[in-house]
């Protein structure tokens, strides 16, 4: 996968029904979050997985 594949991935503004005046802003914000490559919070991720397992009765 190259940079063009990543930036071209996902729906375009035309593919999503109009969600009002903030539609473009919300889509751009979501794409920014989805493409973020910042450091992960490992402790929070592990706590979330433990909670999910406990909630599902698997731990």
C-alpha cells in the first residue's frame, strides 16, 4: 500500500448523505483521526482489553 492508496481510501464527500452544515468538517476530522499514527497509550489499551474480557465473562 502506498501513500495514494491511504489518502484515497474511504468514502468521498459525495458518497455520504448530507449531514448538515458541518458535514465536511466532521468527515475531515474523522479522516484525520483514522489516519493518526501517534504513540499508543499501551496501559489504557490493556485496561480496555481487560475490561472487555471481564464484561464478556471471559476473565
